[in-house]
């Protein structure tokens, strides 16, 4: 079972499950989850090989979809699902494999296609840090800047660094993520699988992850799909424009 954090447990109705992206965690979504929990039960998970969830040898979308299915069965048997990037791909696989477990699907800035940008260099950068000599997050940030120049990316990665652990450790299974990087940036062949429930592809306007040429494939497997972009937001649209992102999610879920 994945580790997960619950908010708004006093509310009834269909719960909302949030699945984060590569190198993320449930805590990355804490602010948005808490705000959305004012009217609904929200569950934010640590995906396998991330955060407090189990570390294992496998990291495929079939596995991740099965993980999410197990959580949904535990919390009530059906959920709305919001997935970002890797989590969005896992959520799409869930919808296509176990459609009865999902009411509505929100896919944040990703398409059901393979991409060419490996994230292995970020694993290399994290593993290159000598954690034994790091005493603060600022020291880690300074050291990481040698190989990761983008301050926002460093801040995101460092949320998974546990300096209070003994020994200090990354809350990421680098070995499994490296071994399965092709699966992570890819996507399984879909065949004739269809999810005909409501689906919202919400993207950042400055991101190129969801392109016009992806739409025919998306509509083939998600015929009720709707599309929208958040102006001024990139791939991490929920961090770039959190209020606009939250508002769009609310409108879709409440419709």
C-alpha cells in the first residue's frame, strides 16, 4: 500500500486522489490539497519509490496504476483522480485499466505518449552530493547548483532530501528510477482501451508537453476529454499558478 496523507476526512462524496510527478511526493501537494479539502475528502499519495512509500525494483505505469487502484479500493471504491506528469500517466493507465474506480480524471500537463527528455542527469546530480558533509539545506542547494543551475528545480529536488535521517538520505529510490527511466518517460501501448468518463487535460501555456498533435490520440482513448491552458504557467503549473490551478480543478470537479 502506498503511503498517503488525508485531508477533509469529515466530508462525504467522492474523494479526490492526487498523484504527484517524478521526484515529487505527497507533501509537494500539501497546500493545494488542504485548500481543496474545504469541501471534499482529499488523499495525496507518495508514489512507489518516492517519499514514505515502499522502495522496490519495479517502476512501470502498470504497477503505478495498480498501486492507485489499491488506495482507491481502501478509501471507498471510487475516486476523482488528479495526476501531474508521471502521476498523470499513472492516472490515465488507471482509468483505462479499472474505469469503474474513477469518476473524473484531471491530467496535469502530460499526454499518453513517450517523451525524449531523460531525467537521469538529475539522478546523477543528487547522487553526486556527499550527504555526510551536508549540514543544511542551503549547503545542499549550493552544492547542487554546480550541476543543476535552475533554482526552482533544485528547490523541488531538495524537498526529497531528509537531513534528519540517520544516515541522511534521499526519499527517492534512485536505483529503481534510473533503471526504469525509459518506462517513466515512455508510455505503454494502449490498444483499444477507452475511458469514456469526464477527463480534463489542464496544461501550462508555456509548456510543450501537451501538443496539438497529441489530441487525436487523446480523444481516441478519452473521448470526453476537454482541454485548457493556464496562462503564464509551465510544466509545474500547480506551483507556477496555484490559485488559477486550484480554481480550474474546482470548476471541473463541481460541474
